[in-house]
């Protein structure tokens, strides 16, 4: 087993290796990278992150289907759709269990939010005196985005309060918040410090983290996200989420030590 210094050196090297423009090509992050308007990036990013489970090629294909439906102008579509537009979406299949009904619900909720906010960033603000990660901001976002009326789409925005790792929202937050000069993450949310970010935890990052001795818990849940937080913030207090590139890259290439 590597000692702390060796582990840091190893993971820094892997993060550096995988955090580059080539990463974009095969990753769902390529979808929001097609846009320059902040709101387009947010909407395309949130939708792509929401359907990010399964094969990456099929995720990208499904995300492109959503872009096509929105005329490749997500923000304009969200603000100006007609009821007829939504009726036409409801019967479509989009991606696995995320269907046309879910997609049209998301569009309606985006419309409500963007009528009151110029950015989704407003809904994820950290209360810096009392919060160390996005546990509460994700839940506050869910409350505003999903509202109180029950709908089948609620299952697509998972809750850390129910101990979900909330992998897809955590990944979306990395895209929006994390700032560096590598060109993968956008860093367009200027009012949230990236030191609060966590690593999106799924089967692959969980398994690699266990093999490296970063975590001991066997479930991939929010408690494990916080366990991983603890160690990656010791490795880099200012940019803990960069290690997502290392763990993801190691998971895809199977090139562990």
C-alpha cells in the first residue's frame, strides 16, 4: 500500500494525465461544450448529467436527441416553448427510464427557475459559515426545482438526505464550479468555491477508491462521498474534485498500479 506522499504523487500524476481536452470527446461533458451562452451550458449540462448512467456513447446520443428537440437552443426553448411542443415530447423515448414525460417536466421546471434567476448557480449557493460540502445546497435545489407536487421525474434528481451519492448532480457541479486552464470543466459559477466540491461516486470510482485504500465503506452512498471528501481534501484542499479525473481514468483504463 502506498504511503500518503506516494499516493498524492500517483493521483496528481493521473489527474494531470486525464484532465485534458481529449477527455471531452468521449464524455457527456461534450454536450454543454457545444454552447457558449451560460444558460445553454447549464441546461445542456444538467440534462446530460441527469441521464449519465450506462454506456457513454448512448448517453451522448440520448443527450443529442434532447438538443434536437430543443432546436439546439436550450435556453431559448425553455423560455419560449408552447404547450404543443411539450405534448409532442411526452411520448418520446429519451434515455432508459428518463422518458419524454420526464424531459417535458424538466423543461417546465427550468422555465419557472429561469423566470426568477439568471443562473442555476443561485440555487446551489453554499452557506460558508456552516457548510463544508453540497449536502444542503443539493437538497435546497431539489426543493425549488421539484417543488412539492409529487411527480415520477423526482427520482431522476436524487437526494443526499436519503443517503444517495447524488453522483450526477455532484458531477454537474464539478462541471460548473471547477476552474482550471485545462478546458474540460467550465468554471462559469464564480460565486462558489471549488474547495466544496466532492467526487462523483459510482461503481467505478468507488471500486478504484477502495483498491487504493481511500475509503473503507462498501456502499456507494452519501456517507461514502463524505469519507472520500476527507482524504481528497487532504491531498488538495483547494481542488479536491480534480481527483475525479484520476479515479475515472484509472477505472476506464484498468491501469491501476
